[in-house]
C-alpha cells in the first residue's frame, strides 16, 4: 500500500504509536543532524549605530539587535516582492 492510500492517524493514535516504539531503537530511522544556518556579522559606524539605537528605542524594541533583524527581514521581503513583480511583468511583456 502506498503512503497516499494509508489512512491518516489522529494525534492520539500517533502518540500511542510513538510511545509504544519509544524504547525500540529498530523502530526509528537514523538520526538527522541539523546545523543552524551561519550567522553574519555587520559592522556599523558609531554614528549609524547611534541613529539605529535611537530608532529602536523610538519603536519600543527591546534591543538594537532585535530591531535591526526585524528591519532587515522586512527589507528583504520588500525587495523579494519587488523582484518577483518585475520578473512577472517582464514575463508578461515578452513577445510570444
């Protein structure tokens, strides 16, 4: 029987299976090792860091790092959206 044809188990049924097989090492696949993504460091000039810290406080962010991460994430999402829109527009305007 393929996975597509297998009946879906409820959360309680899944819990029972996991608990029954918890101590049976042969019931489990090999462990998967996950490595966190590499982080990057960015150096800001003193003036830029002071301006950013002011804005972080203004926005009531708990610290500068959290505010900077949010701002960078928002900007990346904005840029990705703009890039996707340009690609979509260019695709529509291309001659057939």
